[in-house]
């Protein structure tokens, strides 16, 4: 059994000591791996992989996008219709093996003109309507579609939530965030350092064995090596624990050639249940979506049960996703009950949901009607894809008073599944009771599908493709082998679908 404490590299204080430690760490890590002759990923193949990822995606239209890759640094240019598509295009690029960083120069040109006054009203309403941001002291100004946010919040998670809500409003071309993070409590550097290490240790989306944390006067510096640009961004987010003034992740190197066992080391060895419970509770306390909740966490052999009350349906779903993102969790039993802080009539709830849908940049072209009975929202109409159907569900779940969503929206493109990628979205389609993908028979040979899946697995930086065996019969892919976490299992399933499988039998095992 793993001991209660875990050895994590700690950097010396002071800039000189920090740079000396960085040089030593890079010599230790980079030297042997380069000499081992690991396969180098070319810029041309990275380009093709990103373009393929865009073609697979519901929210990104690659027709007006271009990219250039030089030594693993990706520059994106072109136009999209909303900020969410711009953000998603960047995230897709970051999830490709070999990408070290992404420069996002994509411009946003909304399909429909909206006045600055209309945009500002919607941004302010979005912040007021969401229970998680209702009490934030944030002001907004809009000029030529560029939204400037100013004010003070208690944490970086609160700042990012406010920016995300503003980003989702129709007509917004860019966000100029001047929101200041002012933690309510002062904390010592060592206390912050320990908490950042714990957040990195328990996040299933970050392989942290070669990461080090240095804190000086509340300013966090991260250094070391990760396997993808997406993991680097996730590590930066993890470092924003209470009391942190700033986070510098520029000393993290992305090395796609580094073997996964080097990055993971003992991260996925047997995990005691009480440590899993503490990790989930710690992560819940830092998630503004779950603020105001009374959640009790219990773990038995990695099966986590969530009990208690939450103020919104979105908080209930968010708590479950927090649990799934924790190392050692093999299943989640979500028994949380939605108990709104304020009671509203069905008519009021329906009006709020309809307004939220009409504000949303991804749903502006969709035909959606809303009805409410006893707090249960029913969505009817038609949308382009499963992605838009899920987006409408998520938008409704944020509204106070919504106890449940019955989603009867028709989908025009039923041939493409809604895939789960935790680096692209904070929801799992399996959590929606309405999502039952019915595959269309494949017109491609099983051998071609198998080769395509194996190629997708290679490009996925979160899967040790050499440990996954693929067989395909009548378009149905079966995956066998071992993975270290649910994250890797999800990623393998997504790669199989993107490779052309009409259905996926994921028999990958997570050793305990």
C-alpha cells in the first residue's frame, strides 16, 4: 500500500536556486529520453491530426481556418462565428500529441449583427441569472463586440466562470478580462505549495510525477515535464488554490516523446478510500459551480457516493464530474438532491430558461421551445447535432429552480456520436438519460477502420497506445488491454469512434 505521504520535487527558494533546479531537472529528464531514440512527431503530421480533429468536431467549422506548425508550436488563424468555437479549436489542437503550445489568432465574426448595448445587457443578465455568479461584483463594458470585465472575485475559478458566461453570449467577439482575484484569507507559501501538490497529485487529467511547485509570496511557479499542451493548461488551473496571487507555468516543458510511465510513476497505485474522499472534498470546495452545496462523500473500493443537497441541477452534475476527475475513482453514485435556495413559479423558470437559450452563442440558430411543470423543464424542437442538444440541456440546468430536464429535441445529424473528452468539455454524454447513439452501418472495411483507430490512438496523448489491442468486426471495435485511469479509458473510446467505429466495446482494464 502506498504511504500517506508522497515525494514531490520541491525547488529551492530564490530565482537563482530555481533556475539551477530547473537545469538539473531538465538534464535528468530530457537527456536519457532523447538518447533512447523515441519517435519524433513531424510538424506535417501534427497539422493533419489537428485538421482531422476539427473535422470530427461539432462546434468547429474548419472551412475558414488555417494553421501553421513549427517545431510543435501551432499558430491558428481564420474566422469563426463565436468565441466558444475559437476556444474549442485551440483546445483540440492542444490535445494532439506533439503540440507544445498554441497561439490562437482566430478572429470572431458573429453571423448576426448585435449592438453593443444588446450584448452588454445579455452579459449582465447571464452573470445575474447564474446562481454561481449572482453575488460577484463585476462590471461590463462593450465596444465593437469586445467585452471588458472588471471587478473583484475571491478565486481564479470564480474569474474563469464569469469569463465563460460572458464568452457564451451571442455577438461577443472577444473578452478583455480585468477581473482581480483578491483571496479573502492570507495563507503561507508552504501551505499553498502543499495544496497545489495535492491538486496535481489527485487530478486524473494531469500526470504529475515530473512536476515541481515553487511558491514565493503567494506567487506559484510550476516547472518540469508533461505529455501534452492540454495537461500544461490543466496544471496551471490546478495551481490556482485559495491564497494564490499568480501562476507561472512557462517552465513546464511539453515532451510528447516521454513515456507515460515516466510521467505517471506511482500515481495510479492502490489508492485508499479515505484519501479518495479527501481529494474529492478538496476539489469540490474549489469549484464555484458547487458553492452553497452540502455534499457528503463516501468511497468504497473506489466507488464514490455523493449525498446531500445542491442549489442547481448544474451543481449536481458538476459535483459528479469533479468526482470522476479524481484519481482512484472507478464509479460514481450520484444521490445528490437539487434544493434551490429560492423558489420560483414554473412560468418564471420557463422564462429564464428561454432567455438563457436565446442568449447562448451556440444555440442562436436552433428552434427550441420550453415548458415547465413542477420545476421539470421540457425542451422540444430541433437542433443540428447531439452537441447542440447537450448544450441546450446544460444551459437549462444552470437556471435556479430547474429540478430536472426532459430533453426531447430532435437531432438532424444522428449519424455522428457525441464523444466525451474532458479537455474539451465539462460534461459526459453518458450522464444524459436521453443520449442513446444508434450507429449507422459502416461502408468502410474493418481493416481500414482498425488502422484508423490505431492511428487515432497514437495521436491521443492520454493513451499509451502500445498497451491497447484493437479488433474490428462489422464496424464494431473492441478494445482490450490495460489503462491507468478512467480518463485514459474515455480517451480510447473517443479515439475508436473518431477512427470510424460504429460501436465500441471498451474492455480495457484499470488495475487496482
